[in-house]
C-alpha cells in the first residue's frame, strides 16, 4: 500500500487524498501481500503525509498504478463508490501496521533465542575439543618422554657393552703384541747370530773380492779416461774451422804420398812427421778457443757463406750471367716457410741468424717478393720429393682424396699411402689439384694429370743431374715409370667420404686402372668411417629436434621470435660457445666474466670445456652436449644474475643471447636431450671414433678397416634392443658395453682397453675455477651423473629421456638401413630384423630381383679382402686435415697463390726437408736447380688451370642458360600444340557425357588411359588450368580409367561455366627476373635492361617459330601435330582400305644403320594383302629423282609401330591434310581455334 501511495504522489497529485484516491488505495491493499517491510513498521505511528513520503518503494504483487490505469481503460471509475471515510482507512492502516510489527518482533525474538542456543552449543563443543586436544597432547608428551627414556637406557646399555668389547679387545691386542714382540726379539737374535757367523766366515773372501774389484774399477777408469780424451779430441776436430781442416787434409795427403815412398825417402817421411806434429800442437792450442765458444756452432765442413747476390755463372767460372742468390739461400727460405715463418719475417730471421753464426752483418737481405717466390719453388720441391718417394715404392697401398672450395675455386687433395713394416706412410702428393668443375670425372682427370706431372718432375731431375754430374742419375733418381696408378691393383684401397660425387670418383678410378691393365686386380673401395658416424648423428639430431618441436610447440609459439629460442641442441651449443667460451673470441659473450664469477662463488667446482662450435660439424650435438649437461646449473645462475643486473640507460636492452640461453637451459626437456646426447657420445661416439682412427695401427691384433663393418653390425643390434626397451638408456651396463666385444673376450684389443681405462679412470683435467692445480676425471664424473644422477632436475628428466632415447634409436636404425646411403652395404642383410615398422604393401608387380649379399658386410666379406686391408686407414682424416692446413694458409695470407699455400702445407706435413738433408750432395744441388728453374713454369701452369676453370665455369653458366631457353622453347611449342588441339576431334568437350561415349569406342584400357591423359593435359598445358591437374599414379599405384574419367567430367563441367583462357603467351616462357620492390626512384639502366629483354623475347619467338616449322615440315617429334591428331585406338587393317596413311620409309638403298635416311612418306591403301600387310600407292616426292612418280609397294603394318613417338623404320599412322600458313599457323583456312582436317579426301572434320 505504501508503494501505491508513493507512486500517486510521484504522479504529481498534491493535497489530501480524495475518495477516488482512497478507493485505489483499498484496491492496492486488498490485492497486495497485506504486509509491510520491517523498516516500515516503525513508521506506522507517523502522520499520514509523513508516512506516505517516508515509506520506501517496495515490491508488491499488485501495482496500484497498473490497477488505476486498468480502471480507466475499462471506463468503470464512475461506478465505484466510496464506502469508507478517510479516518477509518487510516485507522485500519495503523492497526494493520501494528499487528504486522508485533508479529515480526515476536519472530525476531524467537530467532535471536535460537541463535543464542546455537552459540552456546558451539561454545560447549569448542571447549570439549580443546580439552580433548590438551589431553592428546599430554599423552603424546608422555609417550615421547617414555620413548626418550627407553632410548637413553638402550644407548647407555650399548655404550657399556661397547666399552666391555673395547676393553677385551685392548687386552687381547696387548697380549698378542707382547707375544709378537717376544717372537720378533727371538728371531732378531737368531738372525743376528747368523749374520755374525756369515760375516766372520766371509770377511777374508770379501777383502779379496774388494781388491780385485778395485783393480778392475781402476782399469775401467783408465779406459774411460782415455775414451773421454779421444771423444773430446774428436769433438774438437769436428768443430775446427775449414782452414784447419784443409791444412790437416793437405798434411794427410802429403803424408800418404810420402808413405808410398817410405823405402826410398825416409828423410821425407821424417819431415812429414815433424810437420804433422807441429800441426797437432797448433790444433791443441786452438782447442781452448773452441771450448770457449761451444755455444756458437761453427761451420767446419764448408767455406764461409756470403748472404749476397753473386753472378749466375760464378760457380762454373764463366763470365756473364745475372746477379742471383746462391741455392742455399733459397733452400733456407723454403725450409723457413715450411716451419711457419711469414715472408715478412724471414728476412729478419736470416739477418739475425747470420749475425749469430758469423758475428757480422750480411751484405744483402732478400726482398719480400723474392721470399714469396720461394713458395713456387717449394711447390716444385714437394712434387719432386713426393715423386721420388712414390716411384721407389713397389706398390701403393692406399689412395685418399677429398675436394673442397675456397675463394669460389674448387680443388682436390690427393694422398697416397705406403705401407711400411710397422706404420702407414701417407705421402701428400698435392692438396691443390685444380679441376674444371666439381664432377667426379673432372676430379679423376685432375688426379691423372697430377701423376703425369710427377713423372715430368723425375724426368727434369734426371736431365739436370746428368748435366751437372754425368752418369749419376740412375743411382740417385728412380725411374719415372714408377709413377703408375696401377700400383694400387695389388690390394690397394681407395678411400673417400660418403657423398655421391666421392663414391663415383672411386668407381671411375677403379675402372681407369682396370682399363689400363685389362685385369680386375684386387682394388677395394672404402668409405670414411668418421663421415658415416657424422651422418648417423646428424640424422639423430634432426629426429630429436623434430620430436621436441612437437612436444614444445605450445611453448615455442608463445615465445617472442626475436629471442631465437630453438629446440635444436646444436644451435644451443653454438650459443653456449659464444656466451661462455673461456677463449672469449665472441665480442658479445661473457666468457672471461663467467670465469671470474665461478672462481669467486664456486672455487672448487669442475666445469666441462665448451666445445668449439664453428664450422659445420654433424657430431657437434654429442660432443658439445657434455658441457651443456654438466655446466647448466652454473650457466643458469650466472645468466640469472646478468638478467637481474640494472641496465646502464633506459634505451639499453638485455642481451638477446643471454635471454635465449636462459629460456633454453631452464627447460627440463633440453636438459633431457643434452643428457641423452652425452650418453650417446661416451657409449657410441667415442669408442667408434677411436676404433676408426686407430684401425691402421692395429694390424698386429688382426684388426683392420673391415672390422668396422663388424662394429656397425654390433651398433645396429644394440639400437634395435634399445628401441624395443627404451628403459635401457639408463642401464649403465648395457650402454657402456655396446662395444665390449673389443675390450673383453677373443676380440679384445689391448690398446683399446688401455684407452678406455685411461679416459674413464686416469685422464684428469684441471679445475678452471681454482688456481691450485686441482684435477678431476671429467668423464668419470659425467658418466656417474648420466646414469646415477644426484641433481633433482636430472632425476626428474628420466621419463622424458626414455622417450627421446627411443626416437634416437629409431633414427639411428633408419640411417643405418637407408638404401641410398653408404652405411647400408656394411650391414649383413641376413641379420637385419625389422620389427619396428609394418610390412610394406605388396605392389602389383611381384617380380623381385634376388638380393646379393654385400662383400663389405662382415659376415660375407672374403678373408682375402680382410687381410688385404690390414694396416690401412679406415678414415679419410688425412685428406680432410690436408685441406684444412691449406685453408689455414689461405686464411692467414689472403693474397697467397693456391699452389704456394698447398706447397707450404704439404711440404711441412711430408717432412721432406728431413729427407733432403740426409740426401746426397749432388742430388741436393740438382734438386734445387730444378726447383728454381721450373718454379715460374709451374706457376704459369697453375694460372692457366685457374683460367681454364674460370672459362669452364662461365661456359657452364652459359650452357645452363641455353638449356633453360631450349627447355622454355620446348614447353612453349608443346603448350601451343595442346592449345591447338582443343577444337579438334582429339579433344572431348561440350557435355560431360561425351567422355563415356568416346570411351565406349575405344577397345583397350591403354588407349582409354592415353585419351584421358591427353584430354586432361590439353587443359593443364594448353590453357594453364592448374586446378585441372591430376596425377597419373600414387604410391606406385596407377589411377584407373574410371577415376581419370570422373576427373575429366569435372573439368568439362567447370570449364563450361567459365570463359576459356587466352592462348599461351610467349612472355610467360622467357626467363624472368624475380619481382623485387623498388627503393625510391629506379635508375635508368633498369629500363635499358628491360628493353634488352624485350628484344630477347622477339628472338625467342622467332626461334620457336623456326623450330616449329622445321618439325611440322619433317612430321617428326613426339609433340608433332600429325601425331597428336591420330585416333586414340589403332585402326584395324581391314578398315584402312581406301584410306590415306603415312609411314617411315628408308629412302636410301643401304641397310647400314649409319647410312639409312628415314622419312615420312604418304600414300593410299588400295588392297589388303594379308592380315597386317597392305598394298600402298605412294605419292610422288618432288625433291627426290627416284620418287617423282607414283610408286606401289606392299608394306607390313606392325601394331607395335602404330603412331610411334620415335622416327623408326616401319612406323605408321593416318595421313591428315594439314596446311601450314606462313610456317606457323595450322591450315590456310583455319584459325588457331578451328583446325580443318582432311582425312582420305573425305572433307570430314
């Protein structure tokens, strides 16, 4: 009711309520809920107007305003009579309010009483629970006190028992000690008595022995003294100057001459003896000066050398000749170059050395250009010395080769191994054989040319030696015929890496040797085992990275790409190398700061060395993972400190490298993969690498390169077990015993056992965080943490580790079994089990070739082959290292010539100067004579080779462009042909039903498939409708006629709804530049280039028109319009009567294949002679005199030669009368889209 009255007031009514208003109030009261809110109960005694204003709005079931409006709408307001007065209504309202207020107060009192009872109940329960807790606590305290008492009593009892035991033990020990002391004292007395007896009995004999020994010692001392004096005299004589030696030689010569006349000239002999005595005195007098200058080597066997230029013919006593340095100067320069001295320092070295030797300043110092020229001399020197070494050898045991590219120039290294009594001597022939390109044939040709160059070196040395010292060449120089690649046929081994080019190079070299000798010989091929291992682990890392990308996809998507966070372990290792490497080569890294931080906060901790991560190394993921796995807690803490450090200014940002590493190294998944790769490294990589690298040193243990096939087989078996049971990755016994066959049992290799024990037990490394020299066994610590982790994170990563281990094992198995990779042939096929993959689906073709076991598998390898490879290297490391050494020279001296860089490296590694200094003096003189003379010639030859390579590269680029243009021309002509075929009977169009109709006319599935493929190709190539493209097969299964027919129907339906595209435009086939954005205003040269391109397009079109005209005139080619318009199914011979056909005919009168002239000839079939034989009347051929009239002949129409794509004799097809308009457009009366065809003069189209 209050709500109703309030709303009446809001409606704008003022003053006391009228009768009508009171009536509305009654309606509201009677229809409402009959009660007031609790707040309104106190307002019941207020005056009427205050009550009405004070009462707040409250929700009522009947709205009085709504009642008033309803009454107004019904028009019944006048019919309502006011039956009660205003005072009565007010009294009723007050009474109602009082009643309601009394009820509510009573209800509220009741609720308050209930609340008090509940509160009292809760207080009682709380007191009970508190009392119970206090009682339980007291009980527990009592139990604890009793337990403490019991334990104290037990401890006291145990102490008492222990004291008793100790006392008894002390008593027993004292008794035993007393007994032992007595026994020892007795034995000591007995022993002393025996010693005294023996001494007393042998004192006389000892004195006699002493006197004899003293006499012998004296005699020996005298001899030693005499020998020492003789040795000192010999040393003094060796150190004499040349002048004294020359005098002594002259005296000896004179003495010998006079000795022959001893019988008749005694006086002369006496004078010679006096002279020799006098000379001896002089020699004794000079010994003091020699002893004083022992530290200065004196050249006693030659005259004093002058470091200055001399006349070229001075030694021969001839006048004239230019000024040149003596040979010894060039020999010294070459040797200093091989020792690593730079050309700019060699002049200073010569000057300083000369001053030390002769105590004077040299007259002339070679210029730096002259010294640099010594590299060219060194190139000839290395080739000549290598040629002599190879020519002397009876056989060549191994050939290693590899290729690389530096300065965009490819070159090849060649190393030939000679097997000695106990080692393999690997002779580096050259590490810079220039070839025209990088193909296997070009490399093989370069190797042959280099061997021919070695022959020429020996020929030149022989010629010079005969000129200087006639008759000595046969004694000092081996025959040039000793340089022969056929020396490899006696069990030689050709080793390369595993790329396709290298494998082909091996086959080419083997075939060359066989072609020369005409015999197969025993020449073996072998892959570098280190390359194989790198390929395996490279594939494993790819699989693991792919797996982690799937697992961490959500996290990686949420990380800012600018941080460059990746799941690749190699990428993380490279980042760790940049940030934490102690060499501090990366400018933005903090290796030195990290070292100081470690020394301050973790002075006793051991850190693994950060692996060098530069270059392309496929085994980086395993070798570099050890540092990541072991050091990651310290890396994270250091990075945390660096990232919390306040920046210097507001614009500075934290290091992206540090942020990326912190995100990656704080991932448990990345720690799991680092742990996995560390296990793989110490269990697989390390032992396999050692076996491969030491195979040539283990011949005495019957271990050679072929034993690596056995190791691969063992690895495969273990990986299969690991893939089946991934928990074995944590089995230390299983993983570390993968190659236990070579440590225990019959196959044990003592050097391998020693290496294994050394690496895991004895090899110690300094702790970088401590300067005290403390050392740790790094691999032992790593092994323990991998299999028995102490860190919480490592322990929790075990589950993820097992899952990744299975992925790694499957990846390694896939690499080992990959049919296109080199490892496959080293596995025994019989022992391969494939439980991991479902069996492949059987193809329709059931014919399979028998699998021939590989002789490179350990089980199938002949014993002769195993024995022949003993003592030879199982890797190609020497070739890789040689190229690396040459690359270092090129990097250190940026303008160095290729031949010079290779010469310095090769000569040093071959140790040729050691052999040179031990050689005959005549040979040494002739050798450098040849080297100096041929240096310029050799340099010119190398320059010509570089020019030839450059020209070949340019020609190859031109050939690529020509091939691309020719291919574009072919594509254009082919597409135009298909475009023209659209409006011919060959093309099915219009209604989709035409497909089924036309297919019914074809008899064989082959012709149906051909027709469907051609119709689809018309749309794809002729109109460039890529959406119409359809494959002909899938997974080796060809699509059926029904499937292709359905697709063609879809094409016809869709092309009917769209407008046909325009014909192929020639611009789309010309080689186009990639569309690139324009920066600002484009230069005018671009417009000139585009104009030039337009001219090329015109030439391209003209060339295409000429080719098209020639082909259509000759009717040859698989894409000829004459062939494309033929029926899809071969017509029956009986249906050809009266039809025109054309046939390939030999118009020459010779059956010789080389003299045959094949040509398409046209004629009409006038008679069917036999089943496939018809009589044809041939049209005249105006350009041939013999065929200018109609001729008749019987010809056989072979079904297999119907509409042949090749121009072979006897090929035949229907003759279509197609005219060429201006040599390009088909038919004189027909446009491109409307080709008329005259078949047999029928004028049907």
